[in-house]
C-alpha cells in the first residue's frame, strides 16, 4: 500500500501514522469530511483512515443509525480504498456498527503506530486471500460464463457461491426470482459444472405448453394414446437421461403432471401417456418459478409433497434493481456480445445514458436490459450509446419534470399528481433496496407507520420480498 489518506482533526494521529509509514509510502491529510471526499474523487488511495465523526455527518435522519448509508459517499467508487475508522473509546459502539455496515477495521485514539502496522498487515493478507479465491472462482467458470458471472453485488456473490457448492452434486435445485433475472442461465451453469456436463441439457418452458400436452411433452406418449398420436413420442425426461432437465415456470403444470413429476423425483421412473411399462431414467432436475409456490400450495394449486421434493436446494435470484452496482458490468458484457453479432464496434455507454439506466427500476430485469441495449445498439450512430438511442419514456424517468409534457386535456393538478407519484414510487424502491425489504426499518426511515408504508407499497404494486 503506497498511497494512504487520513481524515481527522487530531494532529497526534497524523504523527502516529507518519511514524508507521515505510519507505515509498505517502500520506495525504484531510481536516474535514468534505475535504476527504474531494481528495477521494481526485486521486486513488490504497487505504483511508477516517474519523467516525466525519462518517456520522452523513447519517440519514431516522429511528436507527444507518451506517451503510453514511459510508456510501466514502464508497462511491467501486475501486474505493479499504476504510479504517478512527474513534475515541466513548464512540466504540457506533464504530462497531460502521464496521458491520462495511468499514474494514477501526483504530481507537490514541493511535499506536504498532497497531497501525498490524491493521495494514491484516488488510494485505486479506487482500491476498481474496485475490486467490477470486482466481479459483474464475477458473471454476468456463467460456462465456466468465463474463456473465462477474459481479460487484454481495447478493449475487452469495448466489454464485451457492451455485458452486450445489453444481457438482446430484441435488434437485429450485431457482426462484422475478421474470428475467437469469434463472435459465443459472440452470445451464449448474449443468455445465456438474458431473453430467457431457450429457444432454433439456430445457422445458412449462408455462408455454397447453395443459393437455404437458404430460405428453414431459413423459412422451404411445401411438394411439389420444387423437393425433400417430406414432410413439419420447418425452423430455427420457431425452434428458444421464443429463439435466430444466423445468421453467414449474408452478404452471397441471395436477396430473404434478403427480407424474413427483413419481419421477421419488422413484426415477414414469409411464408414457397411454403406456403401461415403467421407464427408468437418471435425470437431474433443476426447476424454476417466478411465483410463490408456497402461496400456490395454500391456494390448492400446487402439491406440497412435490414442492418439498423440488425445494431440496433453493437459490433466489435478486431483481436487477437490487444489484444496480452490476449494471456497468452487465452492460459491458452485453455490448461485447452485440459487437460480435453486429460488428458495429460500439465501445460503451456515455455518462448521461448510464445515469438513465441506473435510475430506471427495471421491472423486466436483465431480459429487459438486453432488449433495450440491442434496440439502442441498432439505432446508435456514434461510438457509444447515448440517451437518444433509448426509448423516450425511459429517458423521461431520469428527468420527469422536464420531459413529461402535459397533453391538452390534462389539468395542472393532474400533472402535479403524476409527478408526485413518480417521485414517490422511485423513493420507495430505493428505500426498500437500502433496507433490504425490511418494511419496519423502511417505515422508520420514511417517518411513517408500518401500516402506512404497506398501503403505499400496495398502491404502487411493490412487494417488499422483491427487495430482499
């Protein structure tokens, strides 16, 4: 670590840190929180020592101190330095909260040069271990998957860690999450990194098949089993033997098909429609659902015993709005793919367009991002994607008051109401994201009751579970 920053008004701390410096290391000083942030914006530091009082200046008002929000200005850059909190003994409790919220370590006043050396040594060791783990993790992925699994999101790191653990096993996996979050990609990655990777991967979109054909598609049928069955047909389970079958939108299959699916999971065998002979298969099942299967059970639409068989190892994919820090990585990966397909050589997204993408709620998640980027790519005439290449209504969300022109039939009161609702909805989305879907914490931050907040969520069609 060559370049370090200290932000404090205590001159003795600066002296202690300077005495701990080794040859080639330099220390910049800041006497206020703003001076610290200004220096971080202009220069790159390997390590920053910041007084707890400076961090506390950025605490939002609320019932509970939100140190994750207070640390955010100091973590504005993805390549921001490790953060060591400087604290007097009487503020140790707040400092521990800051460390839990994302700071890397702390030092108490008066600062001992020996302790500084130990902290720096510990950070260097941790950085080396993390680099080795990252190398091993990257070597786990193959081909195009390496680009797709890059992430800065703690939520997605947890998803990929679970995937690494379960992929080599035989366990049935249930993927949950909103439409467009990448469940089909995750299913393919599970297959690619399993011992069955040499076998077939068969994807079945259960929601796109009529109820009358689901059983035939999954398990096959004998000739004459029903009108139009002119020959024997192999089902998807038999085709996937020795490999993996991916059942997307599994919550949509009929009760009769649910019984047969349960039989396959329990016994590894089934009968074709119109057949009498048991057919044994060795198939790993990865299922996915964008609806709450537990709720469907309570409504009588899904078998609880089948749910328990499918829910051996569950992985929930977060929506894109909960992992906005990954937008630049996703955009870069998708642009690389578009350049291979279209060969226009577009290098990136300009700053204003990225602000627009970052502000959008992405109800369609990654699938919507792919579609919008491809459209913008086709329309763009320059070397980077600009706001002009994106739909006007998407750009308008970034500046609702500027671009939401009133029509002749609208009153001023209507325009004001729409503007207030748009700002209110976006505020609620960001609030729930910062509180990880905790309605009680979000209500305290917003200064309303839990009941009032739930009513607002219902008004805008927002579900707290989607922000966890």
